[in-house]
């Protein structure tokens, strides 16, 4: 099994649940609360990931990163995007210096 497969399966599950009953689905509940609730959750999970990394507990870092990635998938779904969109961008950047990639961006 390729690693990105889990991201695609999670994305498909999120898609299938975003219109479900908010009382029975965490994803549907987030969608019902609106875009700002999704973004707030990403901010919370990012902060928790940073704190875990600061503490250096590897299992905690992995778990918080999983939470962050999950909520990023929810945000992508909100915008009609999925992990393949992000993976395509990473593939586009592969082999390009980070300095050069940043310089190529508009603005």
C-alpha cells in the first residue's frame, strides 16, 4: 500500500460525511459550523503540533501531526480540493531549490 492511499481514502470518507447529520458525524459537524470553524480547528491543531514538537515526545508529535493533517484534509474538502492537488504541487516542486521556488512565486 502506498502512503498517499490513506490520504485519498480519508479524503473520500470526508467527502461522504460532509453532508451527513452533524449529530452523527464529526466532519458534518465541522461543515455545519462553517469555514471559520474549520480554520480555527487547523490553528488549534497546528499549535498543538508545535507544542508536541517542542516537548520532543515522538508519539505525541505523530498524533498531533495526524490531527493537523486530518483537519487540513477537511479544509481542502471545503474548497473542493483533495490530497491529489497537494501531491501534484509537491511533485511540481520536486528537484527545485526552495530558494528558487519561492522566487518563482508572484508578488
